[in-house]
């Protein structure tokens, strides 16, 4: 018996499922993270300089821009663009695609009603699980970026810097900062998603979502992302400073990562741990707002609008 004919309308309306759906989430997240982090490379250069050499770069973000341009030229502000764009493309795919995947697994495990009642916990566990795998992918490229930014002239770019670290220090050097990057990224990502979901839920509760225009939804994503970014930046700032420090130079012979972290923490103190926070608030707030706006728009463009939602 012949299979029933499928109309063009039915084909168009069919939603992606399974691996196809999560691949679209991953692509949307990859583009959102790589574009925003790439665009903020100059701000990241200044933030890293302030963290690593606060005695020299002590004039704030604008003053830092002037110092770098005067001493090294405007091209120095693009230092680390290659590993930044590449690293956050990969990380964004794991982070956003993984978040949607683990959220669905959590809901399937405990049931939709229980998930709604404990949605903040679901958001947090999903974000933490996704970030672990995202950090494994990001760590080597982040180590390369920090070395390029902190040591002008170290290498000509991503490939040269990556190869130089690999041949002179070995694979372990790429993961010397894995502890700090987890310590930074897991609380950052948990805060980022949990706060975003909560803020967006509260805003959307005031409207009929079905009647909101695409630009209105993008605006809500931007606003919710900005607030989430500020919260995430504050929570993760000490670990971000330690990550910059540990990746600046290689450790002493026989010195473990734990002992290096303990020494850096003692040297920094509470005040030093928050060096560069105003610059990072500006950077992370903008990054996060842009990421959620781009992610939402690209998901819609790709037809990946059938993820499981548990917001009330």
C-alpha cells in the first residue's frame, strides 16, 4: 500500500527532533558566544592587563585603552582574537546545546510537574553539567589567549601560540588553569542561566507571549541577559583573576596546580581578586545580553523553537 502523501505545509511545519534539534541549539549557542566574545576582544585585553599588572594599568578601562594604544598601537587591542573566537565558538556549542540537553534529561528524570516546582534547581544542574564539558573544550584555547595577551610578542597568533605552548610545555600546560576555569565558569554559567530564566519569566508573566513581536522578545532577551551578566560577573570575578594569573607564566619545577592557586590567592587577597571588576561588568553584561538575544533569534531562524520549557 502506498504511503500517504505529505503536503508541503506539513513538511514545513515539522519541528526538528533529537540530534537535529540539539545540533541547532548548539549552532545557535556557538554563533552567539563567538560573535559576542570576538567583538569584545579589545575590552578583554584591557581587563586582562588590569588583572595581571594593576600597578601599571591603574587608570580604569578608558585609561587602559589609552595606555595600550599609546605604547603598543591600536592593533594590540585585537590580541587573542583568534583563540577567543574559536574557543568560544566551541564552548558556546557545548554550553547552550548542553544546557538544553541536560534540561530535557532532568525533566524526563523527575517529571514535568516536579521540574516546574524545582525549576531553579533544574536550571542550575543543567547549566553546571553543560559547563563542565564546555570548559574541557575551552581550556586550551583560553590558555593560549591569555598567554598572547599577557606576553606581547610571545607568538604570531592562535596556531603559533598553541603550537609553542604544546612543544615547549606539553599538553598539561593547557590544563594548568582547568581548576580555576571550572571554579570560574561553573558558578558563572549557573548564575547566568538561572538569573536569565527567572528575570525573563517575570517579565513575560506581564504579557501575552503569543502577541509579542519578534523585536519585543529580542528586547526581553537583551534585558534579561544584561541583568544575568552583571550577576554572573560578580560571582565569578575572583576565579577569573586567578585564571589570568595562572596562565600568564608556567609554574616552577615540581609545583602543583593546587599550590600555585593557593599562592596566587594569598598574593591577591580579597581586593586583588576583584581587580578589573568594573571593566568586566561592562564586558560580561554586554556579552551575556548579546548572547541570549542572538541565541533566541538564531533558534527561531533555525526552527529550533520546540525545546521543553518549565517556566510558569
